[in-house]
């Protein structure tokens, strides 16, 4: 029963949460020989789903999901591991900021709905 904005924000929050877990897992495997870092791809998928929704596909946003892929970067260590701790820490910070921004947007959306339901009166 969510509108397009709420559905998109919920999907983006799920992806941001997954991104945080994937980056944390990469960091945990920093010294694991042969480990290949993972990445979460979502923005292009969400963009395409939003366009499909605008074009009339009412199930597009329900079906959109983040994709976990292998990072094609060359190994950063002699053991074949391609985890770069500086990059991972940057990505972890970005993921945290993105998650926080999305939660604020969703909270604001619900505040607006609450105001509309309350006939514009604030509690």
C-alpha cells in the first residue's frame, strides 16, 4: 500500500543496509588469502525500476533488489586478496551516511503523512 516514494526509500534502505554488511565482511576478510571483495550494485537497478513504474509497470519497485557482485580490482596483497582497507573504510562511511540520509527522508515522509492525517495540526 506504499506509494512510489515510500517503496523506493524502503528498497534503498535495504540496499544501504546490505552495503554496510558487505563492506564489513570485506574488512573482516582483509587478511584472508584469495578473498575477493564484494560490492553492492543498486542505483542503476532502482533507477530502471522507477522508470518502469512511471511507464506503467506497477510491480517494478516490488521486484527491485540489490545485486552483490565480485570486485574486479586486482589483488592488493601477495596472497591474492583484493581488499583495500582505505577504500573499504571510505565505502563504510559512505554507506552509513547514505543510510542515515535515507532514514531521515523516510521519517520526513511519515511526518508529512501524519500532518495530512491530522488535518494540518501538529501534536
